C-alpha cells in the first residue's frame, strides 16, 4: 500500500471546501467592510476609507483576493499598489511616501481579509492552499540547494 502524501490530500480538501472571500462576501457583505474599518483604525491620520471602498469594487481588488485564496504570502507588490493608487484614488502629496504607505495599508487590509477567511467555512481550503504553496517553495529551494552542491563536486 502506498503512503498518502499531503500533496495528494490537499487538492481534495480544496475541492471539498470551495469557499473563498467572494463566497464569504456574498453570504456576509460586511466582511470586506469590517476589514476596511479595521484597516482604517490602524491609520487614523490618513484618509483611506473612501479609497479602500472604491478599490474594493475593482478588478485590482479581485486580483488581490485571488492571490489570497491561492495561499500566496507576498501578495502586495508594485502592481497591487499601483492599482490601489490609481483605481482607488489614494492620494498623498509625496509619491514615494504614497506608495510606501499604500503598500503598508494594503498589507494590513490583506491581513484582516485573511483573518476573516480563515475563520469562515472556507478557511480550511485557504490553509491547505498556503501549506501546498509553502511545500512547493520548500521543495524547490531544497532541489536548487542540492543541485548547486552536486555542481560544485
């Protein structure tokens, strides 16, 4: 009898629990709103409510949600920041400070969204996605390290 590997089980878990932030949002429209409010509370000196609400209705926000649901860890990059600044009309006078602040705000928002998702019925699937992603990254790093060792011989 062959051993059952996590790589065999995780896709099955993901199929059994196909819930994500979109489904959670459909059931509980306050999920994104509560993440926005919580994020705004972290940055009381910056006007971000309107920008976050506007951006939450865009394709850029949907792309962030997709990345979160796939279990990606580093979801805030230059494209996501640019989307928030342009589509959400986020403004700070200094462009460099604006982009750094936007990245920080979006990281906080993503944290609150993941918390909500992990506490939902879809949390198991998100956790499974994260574990699978980490496993693949670890396996790739190990293979690269081993290959480099053999190349040195």
